[in-house]
C-alpha cells in the first residue's frame, strides 16, 4: 500500500538531512544503558529499562532464550515486552522493530513508565499472533507517557570536514531515515493503515530536542491504533456513546477527529426500540444491546461527515450480539461471531466504511436463512469516548460524559446588539427526515432559556411566531429568528466583530 507525503513534510525532511550529518544516527545518547529483566507486571514477561544502545536487540534475544520466555514445545508464540526508555539509537530501535515483527512481540508501556524518542519508534512495531498471521499490537497504560520527536545529531564543532566525510555522513543519515520510512510503511494483517501513518511521522519531525509530540488523548490512540490499559468502560452504553463511536470509527481511518461534533447539536438520530446497551464484563470491550424487555435493540445514526463536507455525512447502525448457529441450523451463509456490540456504516463523503458499509435498517432484519443479520464489525469500547478527552479521563469515566455544546448567543434589535453571551445548546428531533420537527433549546448563564421550534406549523421562538432571517444575510451566524411579539431577534453562532 502506497503512502503519500505532503510537500511540507518532504521539505522539512530534506532540511534535516542537509543541515545535520554525523557518522551515527540517533536521538541523542542518554546516559543509562538499558537493562533486560523480569518485571513485576500483569501485562508483560520481560522489561527493557533504560537507553536503547547498539547490541540491545541481541541482549534481549539472549535473555529470552536463557530464561525460556517462550517454550516452543508448548506451542507458545511470542510474548509481551514492557518498555521504559528515554530513547537512544535509531538504528538499534529499528533492529528491535524488525525483531518484534519476526518473533511476535507485543509492546507495552506500563503504569507511570515512559517511552520516548527512539523508544517510541520501537514501540509502534509491537505485534501479536492473529490466527496464521501477524497483527499489530501495542498498548500503553493510561498513566504512561509516549512521546515522539525527530532524530537529533551531535557533531563536533569543527571547520575542517572533508567532502568525503560529509558525503559519508549524509549517506548514513539518508539510509537511516529511509529505513525508518520503509519499515513504518508496512501494513499488518487486519489493518488498512501502515504501522506508522504519514501524519504521525510528520508530527514526529515537527518536534525536536526536549519538545515531544505526546500521545495524551482518546483521539490519538484511536487514530494510531494504540490500545489503552488500566481502565474500565461504562456499564451502560447511551445514545451519545453510539454517536461518538460513529464519528470516531469513520474519522480515524482518515485522520484525527478534527470535525467532531457532540450528539446534542447539528445531528439527527433515529432510534428503534432503544433503551440501553449493557456491559458484559469482557475486558475493555464487549456490549450487548437490549431494550427494557430484554429484546433486541437497534440504533440508527446520522452524523456530520468526518471529512467536513456539509453535503455528505456518516451513517451508522449498531445492534445486538449474534450467535453461531449449530450445524443443523446452518443452511446458508453463517453469520460471523463477535463477542459484543456489532455495527456497520459508512461516510458519504469519503471511501471510509466499516462492517457492510452501505448498510440500512434492513441489514438487521431476518434473513431467508433465519439469522438476524450477516457480517458487520465489532466495536472497540474506546470508540464510545469523546475523542477530545484525555487518557486519564478514561479511568474516571469523564471521557464518556455527554459533552455540552457551547455557542455564542445574541439578542439584537434592528440588527444592533443588545446582549451577547456563551450559552449551551441542545437539539431534539422528532419524526422522520421528510417530516422531522426540531426543538432547539439555548440556556443562558442566568438559567433563562430561548427555545426555537421548527414544527409543521412553521417557526416559533419561546412559543411566539418566529421570523427567520434569510440564509444569505446570516453572515457568521448559524441562525437568526425574530420574535414577532417583542420585535427582538435571537441569533446564535460565531460573530467576529
């Protein structure tokens, strides 16, 4: 799979190559050499602690062999390695990366540990056995620190370098960086994205020295396929969780969820027999859906396009768990099994899809073979969180709180401003798309509310007939409605002056 890099990234990379040269390439040389040991950890069997230096890969191989970390006679495949390192040699980090892929080593950053600089490169190449294939597997505790920056080169302050020395140094630099890009562009089984996407590499090269690009949010771990340890998902999955999941799962294959909007504004939802999703206690994922009577439930969602295209949008459907039919029941295509909430959907503005992609409510109706529905995609629980939430907010459950949409509210008279303030906004939709009614509530800091209703009789504001301003005259406002009784005009949105 080809990966395309922006001109700005290539230019920055060229500048680094032209300005920095040395016989060896690294991320600086921290003082303490790495130690290999058995950690006191529930997550891994081996730990690399300290600076990554030439020879560490061989040292790790010897430790694993001498201590029989993997027993071939028991058909064991791979192991988990904890990393706690301030960085070190880029070339050695890439050797570790290749070793992780070959020997199936899952990389972990344990509680309160840090993996920075060259260590972050090695970390991204963690793997696990996925049937007969090797898949990506790297995980960090929500208290851990993961930081990327570009390689830094230290050279003596001299003026007598020969052309041959400079040419040799430039070749070493180029070989190291190209080697990094080649390895980073590989794709693991089960993933559509390369091990390190071009946007992560670009952010890495945007930071240098003690300035790290750190992974601190739900959005970042979701985008770059990093598991998070040490937290427990909510017991119930509410409607705003499903909304977050739909936006996240359609955004992350493309980039960070920069176009994220909360559930309660500028979106529509259509709910069929929805009550709640119950957590079934399976690690960090695993939900079953049911209404109050324990019957199957379904949620259909429409969300803004992750691509930011107002003419398109994302559509998702989530439904209950399915089970594998017995051999006697199997008379046609057998529904695939996942232990948890299922989903399918797509974004109308991009090629991103999950599950069946262009799914509809009929996806979950009974088939001619008597099954509930056919293959869709398992939903990771972290996708239900607000992508802007910090990793620490996963443990406190704050990452799963329903966000409050804030906007600017104005009261005008004859287009002159009488009042302006920040207010919260919610939208309630009633009915199908063709006959939908919208009720928008704006709550001022004082607690007073302005309610705009778009129903079958027209527009009302606080129960009075409303006169909407023409779209071409809104400017930076999202909407303006004049109260026919008071003559005051209420507007909401962003105003620059």
